[in-house]
C-alpha cells in the first residue's frame, strides 16, 4: 500500500533543516509544526494561517503579514518584542508563550 505525503511531511520524517527565502509569498496556510526551522524570512506573507508550534523559531520577522491566524502556542517565540510592521488578520494563539501585559489591550494591524 502506498501513501502520498506532502513536502512538509517528508521534511518532518527525515528531519531536514529548511531555510525559506526572503520575500516569500505563500498562498494558503503555511504549516511548519514540528519542522526543524530556526527563523522565518523577512517580508514573509501568508494569505492563510501560519502554524509555528514545535519550531525553534525565537522571534517573528519584520514585515510579517498573516491573512488568517498566527499560531505560536508551544513555540519558542518571545512575544515581549513584536516585529516592525506585523499584520495579523485573525487571532494570535499564544498560550504558553510569554505575552506582555501591554499587548493584551493592543490591536494588531
């Protein structure tokens, strides 16, 4: 019996490190859960949701645009400093990520 897998499932299976190019535009959802990645490129644009759970990413890049939800719960991202020009149209899932009190009453563009 054969099974079709996505490129990200293959990367997860073999444990490959990945580097994404700057100015990347993703149509749809970018699901990096459990992928061996340490940083996101500058000027990343994702029209759907962005999933970062289980990654070694510690900060969000400048000029990040997420058309859907941003899932950083269970990641190493420090929400104490937000990147320049962050835009998230959905909600930000941050449970277990440090969130400053001033952020709780701040709207993200």
